[in-house]
C-alpha cells in the first residue's frame, strides 16, 4: 500500500519478535525513538508524553490508547500548539457504533482476569489457598462481576467453565439479558441495587470491576463501605484503571506513584493499568488484525484526512485535530473548549 514503515530497535523483543523478523517483513529498523517520532503517522500503545510530543514534527498523526489519567493539560496544550492530530483507539467505532479495539482488549482482559484470580487465590501468591471453582464436597468460589459488557461476559464465561459461582451486576437491563442468553448457563444477574450488592460482597471471594466509562457522562463506582465488609483475603481486580477505576479504593492507584497491587481493609487489590499487557503477544497479534484493516482503509481513501472525511467512525477517534480539541469527553475532563471536527476536514 505504499507505506514506509519504521520500527524502533528492540520493540518486539518482549514478545519474542526479533528486529530481523520485522526487517524481513519490509520494515526499516531505527535505533532511537526520536527517529520513529519524526514519522508522519505514529502508532503507540500508551499516549504520547511531553518529551515525545516535543520530538514530533508539526502536524503529525499519532494513534494510541487514550488512558485519560496519563494525559495532562500541559501535554494537550502542547499538542494543540504543534497541531498534533491525536486519535484514541477507544474512541474509534465501526458502522455499528462499537470500537473494535475496546471489544478486542475487553475480551482479553475478561479472560485474563479469571486466570489471574486463580493465581492470586493460591497460597503460593499469598492468597487464602483456595481453588477457583472448587471440587465435589466443597462449596464453589464466589465471583462477582461489576459490568455486563464484553469484559464481564468473558470473565463470567471463564469463571463458569472453572466451576465458580458467578454473579453479574449492571444497570443496563439489555446487557444483563444479553449475557444470560449468550452464556446459556444459570447465572445470577442484578442491577446495582445497594442492599443486594452489600449481601453479595460479604460472601464474595473475587470481585471484578468491568464497567465501561469511555464517552459516558455518568460514573458508577463501588463505595469503600462495601469493600470494608468483604471477607479477609478476598480479591478485587479492577479492569478499568485506564478509565479511573470501578471502586473508590482503586481510584488512588491511577496515579503513577501508587503500587498496582496493594491491600486495603484486608482485601487484596489488583490495579494494573492494562491486564492485556500480561499476554502481550496475544494482544499484539489481535491489535495487528485491526491495524491491517485500518491502514488499508486509510490508503484506499487517499490518506488519513480523506479517511476521516468519509468515515465518521474513524473521525470520532480524534481528540485533537488541526490545533483544536474535537472530543467532548476528553475536553470536558480537562476543562478545555471543544469544536466539531467536521469544521476542519477538507471539503466537509
């Protein structure tokens, strides 16, 4: 498709992809990040830092995950001054209004969360020494999932397969109905009713936070009062740290100087920014499947700007464009003025 591809040396070593592998596939291997950041289009996972934006050329297009709490007002203001066109994978959507990136990462996070919970419950990792799921004669482990979206459904599927007792909570009745139909299993579902939550939290062994907050105006977070009543040695796994966390006790871990794994109220909290990074090879391949479609569409459209002009789902991924904030979700978080991206697309 005519792209010239630069890859920073050593970028794939942690997932056992050598520089030679990329070179044989047609990429040019460069030694430093500075050389990569001089490209017209930059592909990242974490959002750009101040130092990285300073190295970028004016008008550069950068794709990354949003990770709102990794951004700052000075960073965004610098991006606006340099007219950096920044797009977030989570904000892009297909013709159905769903982000393929969010769906893919949620599938991986949901499945990984149950594997992680099983590890954390074992005494070799400081847990209570119980088997996730149980065996005949022993009551099954109780897994509570907050959020009935893709991540919640995958977590529920994995937990049920291991024999756990699963309870799913969400305020979206449509999602609760869908998860029961999809899993074809006897599954306890409920809205976020306070008294019901309190009773369930008292007996839960594992609680997984999987609420989706991207482009949402309302945030539901589980009160620390409920977590105080959980059993000693129980586990909380928050899959939404990049969006601010699902629990009052995990919000503080959004900041870089806070440990990702800590104990509070005798409950072990697991709050890594991205659970999918623990299975980085699977995640890289899954994301590459989407990138192939994205970059062929951009080439077929005649470039990035034309793609945004004709594909509103793609255009919705931008949060800075042509020196303006063009996404209300991001702009409101930093109290910055927002504009319609359509005003700045050529020929709109």
